[in-house]
C-alpha cells in the first residue's frame, strides 16, 4: 500500500525551524544567511501580477485553513476582492476549527484529496509531495515564479528545507521574522491587591498560587490551554526543572537534543505538578481543556496565572474591560521561573515556520496556481495578506508601513476578523505584519523584559527518508505514552516512586525515545555543517 494511505505521525513539537537572524543557518552546499537578514527584508522580484491578470478567465482555488474562533473566516474580505481585481483569481476557503485542523489535514493527505492550496508541515510536504499529493514547484519556478526564485537565491537554506529527496520543491515557507512569542501571564491587579512579588523560581510561584487560592477558594489559580506544544503545561514545567523544553528537544548550552526524562529534574517536575494538582492550585481539568475554556476561566476569575502568547497580555485585559465583569482586571507578565541550577530561557521565534503552503498535485490549472502563489509571495500580494489596504489598515507616513493608529492598540482580532489580515495559514509573511505592529508602552516594556531570556531557536531538522520513517513509526506512540503516564503521575493515579519512574523510562526507551534523540542529533549535525 502506498505510504500516503498509511497512518501519519504528528505530535511533539520536536522539529524546530531555522534559527532567528542572530544564528546563521547553512544549507547542504555550505550557503548561509547573514545574521541580520530575514526573508521579510530580502530583495523582492517584480510581482507577476502587478500589471496583468494571471489568467484570462476567472479562476477559483480552494484553500484549506484553520478557523480562529475570535476571527471567523469570511468570503467578503476586501483584501481578496482587491487581489481578484489584480489577478483574476478568487479564493474559496474551506475552514475547519483550529482544534480539528490537524486531524482533518491528515485525512485529506491520506486520501489524496487535498484542496488546491493547503498549509502543511514542510516535512510532510517533502514526503507526500514525492508520492504525488503535492505539486512539485521546481519545474515552474524559472518561467513562472520570479519571487520564489529570488527567495531561494537569497536564502539557500530555505530552499533546503522545502526540497524533497528527489529534488522537488513542495512547499513555500511562511516567514515568521525574529523575536519571541510567549510569556508567563498573571493577574497584576490581584498581585497588587495582595502585595505579591513576581515569582522567580518554582517555590515562589507556588507560594503566590497558594495565596491566590486562599483569597479565592473556588478558583484554580494556575491554568494552561493544553499539556504539550509550546504553551503546554508539561513543556513549560520540564523547561523549568530540566532545562529541556518538552520531551525531546535541544538543550541550548550543549547544542544537543536530549530526553527530558533522563534529567534529575524530571522527577522534581512531576512532584511539583502533583503538588499543584493535589492542592487544587492547578485546574482539575487541565488535561482536557480547550482554548475556549482556558480563556473563559481566565476572564471570569476562575484562574489567574498562565503561559501563553505575549499578545494575550493586552487582549485579556481589553476583553475583560469590554465585558465589565471584573473591575480593574489587568494581566501582565511575570519573569520566567526556573529551578535552582537551571538557566531560564525562551527559544526565539523561528525564522520560518514549521508549516509552509503547498499546492495540490491535482490542481486543474497548475501554471496559474503557481503564478498565484508567487504573486502572494511578492511585494504586492504579501502587502495585502500581511498589511491590508494602504490608507484603510496601514500607511507609510513613517517611512516603513505601520498599522493605523486609529485601529487602536493590539488590533489583532479586528485585522483578522474584519479584513483577513495576518491570518494564520493565509498570511505568508508574519514577519512583515509584526514589523508593522504599533507597540503600546506595555507591549514595548514586555519586549524589553523578555528579550534577555531569548536564545536562538534550533535549526529545522531535515530528516532523510529512513529517519522520517522511523519518526513516523515511533513518535506518535511515544508521545501518547509520555502524556498518559505524566498525567497519571500528576493526578496521583500513579505514585511518583523511583521504581515507577524507572519503568517509565524503560518503556520510553522501548518506544524509541533514544532512537529519535539520535536521529535528531544526526540531522542537526548535518544541518549545521559540523
């Protein structure tokens, strides 16, 4: 049976992307990007759609996208009306809730029924592109895609990431720019009310949560929106106690991938989470919460401390003010807590995201599809997706494009919901959007407070076909087992004893934890040219 129809492995955010601009990345031929460059700043080729239509007849392409709850997909976004006028190409979005995006994408790929345009992890684009699911862009670039050509010439390492073992190019990267994404967040109004100092280590965090619980007995002071991924409970707690962000990840000082279970702080992390759970300082439903439940509990005063996107500092405060339920509600950042002997750090945003945008191999008008993708990658197209319409959502009065002050502070929901701008899985240059953002005084202070923690993200791992097969074979089962057992430890269903931990580590080894660690280190070594 074709591998396309076999079960695909997704999970564990282990495949980090190219390092931020401060860490040059090498391609297979030894090419490297200058440390101060990002694709957002790269020289742009002339857009293929600025003066002529891409097709004499109107063309409609279907585009798979995860719908944001706070910004539903709309068919009347003005930016796509303008894009149609410029290109004669319409877009019909096929939206699914963010929570179901991964599962639905798996089904579409496994049945070879992907939409014309689909956001997809580069690793899967490379793999399933070779099997005929995604279009090989390489034959079209020279004649039809000047922006793609310019991007790959300027950043050879980007081409390395999207090129399959057969030499085909199966996705276009989504540029993320530089900086960082996440912060610890706490109810500043309550910290002020109870004279609480910002915690700098796990014990101080525990004492703060205890005080909040005492003052609000019906609350669960600490909450996270999920257990894994960059804002998951287990991810941030393992980093706090072991220095490893997640289950298998690079340790910044050594530059090597390590298994967090091998670290002596692993047991401490479990014991700490178990204590929070037992004393009802951690939400009792932490393992099954949805994003909507997380937000509802933060806004209604059921929970007070979390870890999330940095923009949530202003979004939560603004939404609480609009709701008027809790007078004086305000959240703000607190420092990154770390156990004794562990250096607090935060990985930078990856220069390009884990996902790219791919075209279905079954698209009817392949040339127009490639031209359209190239147009969206070019200056005019990317301006629409990243910035919107000049004079209505942004201007260049300060030289560089900036979102209009009239949109107010942190206008992300408005930009996405009303305009379709800076929308996940649609915008190809988030770095451009971020550069256009007008930071409030609070947002600027957050940047300055957290930047000292930031270290370059690991390079994207480009696995061989054999390595990728091993990852697919091992990763899902290992992930499920780790999360199930950690949940048992945290909730007290399994005592945190040395014997139980040894059994846990042995089973992780049997399920391939060390094999995965070895292939990640091998791939990282290849990618770094060492």
